[in-house]
C-alpha cells in the first residue's frame, strides 16, 4: 500500500512470515558475504523492475515546462521522470528496508513529490468565488468573511492510483527474484548439484 510520512510518498512491501523464514534459512546457508551479494542483486533487480513499472503506470499530464500554481509560475515536473528507488542498509546480509517512490528535493517545486498525492488519490478543483456568489452569500445572511470568500468546488479529478497498481504488480515478484539470486549465488559457491 502506498505509504505516506511527512512529504515522502513511496511503495513498501512487507514479506509474510513463512517467506521471510524460508528466505533467511537459505541466506544463512550461504554465509554472510554471499548472502549480502544475493540480497543486493535481488533487491536491485526488484527496485529496477518497480521503477519501470511505476513510470509506466504514472500519468504524464501536460507537456508544458511551466505551469501556474496559486498564481505563481512553477516548473512542471512529471512524475515519470522522478521515480527513484532506495535500498537502505546491508547489515549481515539483511536489508533494513527498500522503497520505490518519487524523488524529492526539499523545499522545492522542481520535483513532483508535492502533487503525487493528488494524482494518486484524486482531488477537488476549486476556484475563488465571483462577486455574484459572494453577494448571494451576503444576501443569505452570511456574516463571516471566511465563509463569504470560501472557494467554490467546480469539479473533481479522479485518482489514477498508479502507486497502488505498482504495488499490486511488483509485490508478488520480490520473493521469486530473491530466491533466483540466492540460487545463482549458491551455484557459484557450491557448483551445480
């Protein structure tokens, strides 16, 4: 499921207990060095596959290089061009975590991390009210300034759920990719049975 914490937006996969135990037993048989190599290669292949899958599911949007956001010109980065993967920590042949998500430049509009949530889940399109709408609200007896000038929803944009679809496509492939790399490493180490 897409995970959101602060401004990060990424796909995370958790292995079930049976797969985890089976994989760990096979890794222990390889030893620490070779288990680390197998894990690194397996996760590299998985994250590469995940990046390509997410980029193919992500909508492209408008092709203009600049767009206006809240009245100010901003760069128009595309989600497809900002997909990144990160694998953290190779501790004794074990991966701490691996994630595929949208690359972020903190405090910048140069990356699409700030609107990825809108694209994934959809959003409302709102505009400032016209003078006629504000006059109608005053005529109804509304006295609060915030209510008179409240934005008007004129439409909605449906979510594309590109991260959810990516997760559904790549999650079942993690364990087979890891096992294939463990087998390849065991074959290099012990030869063919």
